[in-house]
C-alpha cells in the first residue's frame, strides 16, 4: 500500500486520534499487567543466579593422630596463611624450568612450556575431572590405531560408492 501524501485536516485528526488511542491502550496495559510482568522478571532473574557447588578435596591417606606438644605460645602472625587448594598436580621441576629459558617468539619459554604441558594426559595434570568434558575421556589411555592394509582400502571405506547425490528423494528435485 502506497503512502498517501494528500493529508487534509480530517486525515490528520484521524491519525492523531489513532496515536492517542494506542498510547492509552499501552498505559492501560502497563497499569493492569505491569506489576505481574515485573514479578515474573524478578523470579526469572533469581532462578538464573549461579548455583554454588561444594569444592571437593583430594583424598589424602589417613595420617596418624598427632600428639599435642607443650610449647610456649607464639604471637599470632599479622598475615594468616591461606590454605591454597589446587585442582592440578604440581608441575615437575624440569618442565617448570622451561618457562625461564628463552622467549615465546623463538619457540622457547612459555610457548615450549605450554606445548610440553599439553602433551601430558589430563589424568597426570589434574587431581579429578574439572569439567564434564573431562569425564568422557578420563582414564581411557592412549588411542588404539586401526591400521588398514592398503591405501585403496582406506579410500573405498571413506568415499561413497554411488556418488554424492545417490540417495536423493524424487520430491526434492526441481522440475
């Protein structure tokens, strides 16, 4: 529908009245349902808050009971020691030494350190699976390679024998 450029007083009053009526309808709706919508939005926002999961401590072997020693009391230190609990095993000293040899631009330093750490299995780096993706391959071991005897066996098993469009539905074709 083309826009009419001939606007007389009658048509201008019609559009003015239509605009005001829509504004009144919007105000009426907000007065009637606005508080319900805000309550639903607050409920959804409260439901979206992140769920805090408890941290799991690594299982340590049971230690023998400690015998309390009578010692002179020490003055409390001004900075309390924070109990640092890591989800990773400590890095071997030889691997850590790679950080301080050279620069990443020359494929040494941090670059070599990260690539060396990447080669270790996740079971050797982490105490337990950190993400759900870790669970799928956790402690599976090295992948087993299936060797096919010849190159043609690999090609014949990879490619389709009837061509790319062998299984087309007749209804899918344009006439």
